[in-house]
């Protein structure tokens, strides 16, 4: 955890230096389907991907003959959704089931460090490809659920007082693989970004391993 924190701070400091030295600065809006990496995964829930928009700034620095370094800072949504069945007992003691819709919504601050290559194919027109690690810091999370047509939300922490634990880890790391076309200062691209960390906190994993 300390190593990831140091990497995040160093990369962020590098962005500030690049910005101050007058490199190319741009604004980026993107969207994807995301499905979080989770364990334990044998709880019977059929988790689905959900739309995950992101927006932020990019900072690009030419390196050598078409090679470039691109980094930035994005606010990025992530998470997953699933349906479940909730049991209720009425005043007469009868039990009935109601289907619930659930979404775990996670807001990350993403710091990508991409290495890429651009090839000019016309006036102000380039094709490019890039890849690199993405360091992610979780800033907010919530559990939204719908029962009987009404949406509500609750905290993703559990336990009380000194025993209070967070459901998700603060840090995640992924790999960005991206290709696209650049016209003048506008970029149009597609990307794939698998994440490698199990985002459940170690406390949750230990809790599940103990049969709770």
C-alpha cells in the first residue's frame, strides 16, 4: 500500500512539472463498460458490467520521432450491478420475497502513464496507439438499491466504532490499451482497461474466509 501511494504521488508531481513546462494540455471525455475484479466470487450473485464515464485532463509530451508520453488526471466511475431477492415478513408472520436491483458505484481518481506512437497520414491527421499502467485512487463509494420501485443508497462500510471496516480498497491498478485517430487537437479512440487488483478489502476477504 505504501509503495502504491508513493508511485501515485510521484506521478502526480510529474504531471505538475509537465504542465508548468508548457507541454500539450487537453481535455478528455470517455465512457466504457466496467466490471470490477472481485473475490470472493462464489456468493451466487450474477454481477453485470455497467456504463462507466470518465472525464479529465491529459498532458502529452513528445519524446522522439512520433514517440510520446501521455499522462493525465481523470474522475472515473466504476463498479458493478446485480439483482437479488430480499425476504420480508409481514405483521401476520407470512414471508414473501421481493426482487431488488443493486449497484455498487465507485468514483476513482485515475492517473494513467501511457507510452505511445503517432504516425502522420495527412494534414493534421494522425493515427496513434498507446499503452501503460493506470493508478487508481478510490475517493467515494456507495451501494444504491431499488426495492418496490424506490431507489435508496447506503454506506459501503460495515461494523461499528473501532471495528468499522471499508468494503473496498483505496488503491487499484490497471493497464490502458488504446488506439485512435487524432485530427488537429481532437482525439477519437477506443480503449481497453483491465484492472488487476482485487478491490475487496482484505478485511472483507478474511471475513468471508472465516465463513461469515
